[in-house]
């Protein structure tokens, strides 16, 4: 084959594997009998790629040492009667040339590839991430297949993809295929870490690329993107936009990418490799026969902020909402000998005094998360029975934890429900259509627990990202017995600067905050109905402002949303103070939900600094929410 060069970016610090990687490169971690990077080198060598350029960084000297020829060690093995071990060093004499260059600053994968330009010159080349295995024990020929397709189609680039679970698409660059997704397909675009609602497919980039040298010029002009890094994905998108022929290739059945950047994947790779070991695998399997293989499922759902339009979502209105990925509920479900809902540390049942019990109720209400989990399990079971879905007979224990502040209107309760629902769907391998999931989650509270609530929280926590929601009567439709609205994902990149602030001691249970409004609405109170209609108009106008990039109009609409709410509702003084203080810094501000948290826009970093300083003086926590 004509492609002889490969670039192996190995400069990353491996912080997700601390403390294991404090003094050794993650690429040198053992998987079975070899370090990770040796598998990658052997994969490349088997494809005829024999000029390997390592892009290294501080603390990576062990990689160079590993591929050096160690004559002293060879002599020692021969003179000490251990010649049988010489076979383990055969890789030293592979017909491969090794080159090393430094990435002097950690500026992203694209920058790392660009660092290799002087060594690759004008040759097409492979990029193989040094901490990613494709298959185990050298079983993958994906690089050979990619080179063949690259040359046959006269492509400008080809990227390996693997299908991942829908809930994992926000961890990867995701393919947007042009037409049918055969084993090899044309790419229309690559979306970096999209939300579930925005993902055009479930095909994730899998750590192998074949690239034309033209990519170097594009990388040189690519501006830093997410994380202030030069992203290879951005350069590939530019290549596609300029008419370049960029292909995708799916991993073959049985091939799997192991990203040794996390303990979860590292453990899986090591165990599978150890079980396949010809000398030790059989005995290891015997040892494991008495160990019960426990399926462990961990799912998250994120906090949310009602951006504009609320509280009209419960009254056939319109809203825009966004997720706050910095705050989340996590549900862990694992096989157990009976169904058990494990109490969270937040579900207090013992108190040192009556005063402590009273304070706990003030902060958290009477309703802990256990009832939410139990009610979700019941509604899920009823759904499967109604649809004649047979469930397997294995049982489980389930527990939840959450860092979402309680009772501040950031969707903490619904996050527990959505995360529980996702866990049950995976455990029982039940697929529930995406547009139905919010309505099923809502029924847990409205039908099972008798809590008044709207669809907004559940829609954004299921779809994630930023979503415009239309709940007008004429837009509502029944799908499979559930009433659903119309949901339109918006591009988070079109949002201006967003902040969220909350004050845990300025909160109240959602059920209490909304009860009076519901009563007045049901009684036909004209000012309430007029206000609800205007809230819906504000959401529609805000959607137009976001699409047009009109940040000033958007800020005015957000402020009007709160001012109108204050006219029709008696709001707690300490919650109103948060909005007023934010506005003195020049920011827009409104309640993010039922109270206790606010959301708004700011113009620049100077304004955000003023905003944070002022809000922190009144004991608020302020953050720039991670939306994608």
C-alpha cells in the first residue's frame, strides 16, 4: 500500500485516569501483556504503515524507551537462560521507523496533528489515537480497509465510526451521513458532541483517520474552538464545506473501540484481553465462574432552566428551555436478588431533634426522591403491560444521587424520574419513542403522585440542549395514548452569554408555588389568562430573536417575562431580590422555574464579572451553564 506515514497523538495528560497516570503515560498502561500503544503500533505495522510519528508531551519519555532496541536487556535474557522471553521483545525489530516531535502546548487534537507536518511532508497519512484500541490482540484490520477505500475512491479523508447507544452521542463527534449508511458512506457533516435531540445519527468517531496532506493547510487556518483548542473535527468540516470527498467507514461486526481514557473502558479492555490470553485465559475463566456477573447501569439527567415563556407550559403556552449539564441526577441500577429501592443520603428518616426535622422539611419538603423512583418503576411497568412488552425476570436494586439544589426550580425531581426511566429502558432493553418519554415522565408526577406540573422540564431533560416547545391546543397531538406537544431543538451556538444563579435558602416546593396560579387560571381569572397568552408570545418572539442573533431584543423579552410574572403573582421578596441585583449589573434576569434560581443573558465578560460579584454578595452561586 502507498500510505506509509501515521501520526500518533500521545501528548494528552490522561487526567481521567488519575492517580494511575500521575507518573506514567496512559498510552503505556498495560492491557493484558502489552501496553496500549504497542497494540496501536502493531495494528499500523500490519497494514504496511511503517513510518510512525509520535506527537508527545511532558512525561512521555517511557513511550520512546519502550520502542528503543535494548541490547543490554537482550544480552541479559540470553546469558540468564531466559531466551524464551526474547519472543516478547520481537516488536523491537519490526521494520518500522519511529519519529518523535513535541506538542509544546496542549491545544487540541487538530494542533497535535499539525505538529507532525514537517515529518509527514506532502504524503497522505493515517491518524491513530495512541490511547484507543480497535479490537484486541491485533485482531482489527480497520486501517488496511480504510487505506484501501481511501485509494479506491480517491478520497480526501476517511474516518472510522462505531455505532454507540443514543444516550452516549453527546460524548463523541457524530456522523451526519449523506444518504444511506452502508459500510462505507459519504459524509455531509460531523457534529461535535451533539445533544440527543441534535444528533443526526449514532455513529461516533472511533480514533482512526486517513487524511490527505491538504488537511495541514486547513488546520493552520482553523481558529480555536471548544475549550480554546484547535479541533480536527472543525478542519474536517471545513474540508467537507469546500467540496472535499470525505468518507465514513463503519467498524466491522465484532470490532469495538476501547478508549483507554476512562477507567470504565480501560477495565473492559483489560478484562476481555486477559480472558483471551492463550496461557492464562482458561484458568481465569474458571476463577470467574463463581463470580456473579452483575450488570451495572448508570444514567444521568440534567438540571434545566426555563429560559423564557414559563410558567405557560402547563397552560397550553409556549416555552424555551435549556439544560444545565453542570448539575445532574444520577441513577445507578444493578442486578440484585430482589427489587430494592435504596435510600439516598438525602432521604432522611432520623433526626437529632424536632427542630432539625422541621428544618429538613423547610428545605426539602415532605417528598424525598424514593417515591419518585418507585412511581417511575410502576408507570414503566404499566407502560410495558399496556403494550404487551414481555420483561425478563431478573430483578434489581436502584439508587439515586443528585447535586441539583433542592426546591430551587431547576427540575431536580423530574431529573430523578428521567434518569430512572432511562435506566429501566436499558435494563429491560425496552425502546420508548423519544417524543413519548417526556409525557410518560410527566405522568409519574401528575397521575401517580398527584403533583401539578407541565411538560417543559421533562421535554428538555429528555431531548437536552435547547428546545422551543409549543403546547398550544392546536399543536398538541396524541401519540400512543400520550398527549405531546411540538418540540423544536435550537442551536446552542446561537445563544448569547447565559448565566444561571441560585440561592438554596430562597426556595419553596414547586407544588406550593404553582397552586395559587392554577386555581386562578381554572376559575377563569382574565388577567391570568391574558398573562399566560403573553408568556407564550414572549417565547415565540424569543425564538425569532435567537435565530436572528438579536441579543438586545432577547434580553428585553426575558426581562418582560419576569415583570409580567411579578404583576400576577405574589413572589417571595428574597427571590425577587436576586433578579433585581442581577439587573443592576446590566444583565437580563427572570426566574428559571418556580423560584430560588434565576437565568438571564449578559453582554461580555466584564458584565459577567460584575454580575457574579453582586450576586455572590447575597449568597448566590453563579455559573455559566454547560448546555452541550
